């Protein structure tokens, strides 16, 4: 979304939420006749602890700096519900509130059924920490066994740099894969700078992986799938996939990744593994 359009959307959203809230609902004593319903800008500013001028600029779609703390104050002043607060963050900061990013609901039965329906296409779901949370049988046979792995072993960054099996699975493609995964991890980390979970994993990988220690300071960032992917399975041999990834609309903390067989030989090999 273009910045000017985003700021107009933000301004209109704030105006609409201000208009629906009466002074009495906000705990204020109404004074004087009002030409328009709802709170005045000055009242919202007072409730949020910001200056009237600053809040007015926000409703005028001016490109001003906004912090999460101020957004939370405005959210409370306007009595926004969780979905409205999230929408406010997306319009103002182009990201969801940090604590909502950590909230993990169980992967729904519908999503698990979707994975299972992919059949010979290995499919799995990762969260924002790049931990694999759900998978289908094909993914388990090629990249698992996930049910016997710890959460750390299901973290795709940790796996890439720490598990010899992954290096063997990727062979000459390992460095490209590992750099791609690290760039995804770096992009995700930007949403949670200083978070203890991220800092602990980064510290561990810096101590134990020469490549991670060398590449982390390069600050490469990237989102999206890897495209063509080649694996070397211990029993099935060479497997070639086209990778597709997308975020789940009603659970944006989850990303679905599907590795679709790129040729008939790969499909046949996976079907033999499945049976």
C-alpha cells in the first residue's frame, strides 16, 4: 500500500472510531453543544496523553513518527477491540503488535487437513520463529521424523546450521539454502529486537556454527520461498521440487510451505515412500 494511501486510511479509521465514542462512554463530562457526534480530537489527545496538535496531525494523514506505546494509548482512549488494535498497528507501523506475534493457537483441523490433502507434495507450517508446527506424511518422511524431534530440532534455522542430516539432504545446495533461511530469520527478528528467545538462539548459533557467525553480521534479509529445491533422500535419491509459501490469512503467525514435485520421477519416488 502506498504510504499516502495508508496514512489516509489511518486518519479515516481514527476519525471513525472517535465519532462512535461518546464522552460518557469515555468517562468524560460532556460540555457544550457538539456539531458532530463522538469525542473531540482534544479529548482523545487528553485521554491518550499526547498533544492536541500531534493527534490532529495524525488525523490529517501527516507523515509523523508513531511509537507502539503511543498507539497503545490511543487504542485504550478509543476503546478499540483486539482486531481494531491490530488494524491500527498495521496502518500506523505496518506490523502487528509484538505480543500478538508470539500468540500461537493450535493449528486447526482444517489446516492439518489441507496439509494432508497435498499427498505427494511435502507440506508443513512454520511460525514466526521458523519452527515447524504441523506437517503432512510426505514432509515427515523426507524431513522428519518431526514427532520425535524437540522444538529446537524443528526450528528450520537451527536445523540448517546444526543438523548433519540437513547438509546431506541438500549437499551442493546447502549454502544457498542456509543463507536463504538465515535471511528469513533476520527479517523475522526485526519484529522482535532484543527478545530473549531470539537472542538465546542467535547466541547459541554464533558459538556453534562458523557459517552463522560469519554470515549473521551481513544483515541479509529476505522473505518468500526458495523456488526450485533439490533434495537427496537416503533411500529415494534425488528429488526436485518447486516451492510455494503463503501466510494463513486468519492466522498470520503461520506460513504454509508446499514442495511440489517438479517432475514425474520425484512424484513416483515420493509415492513409493508413502506406500
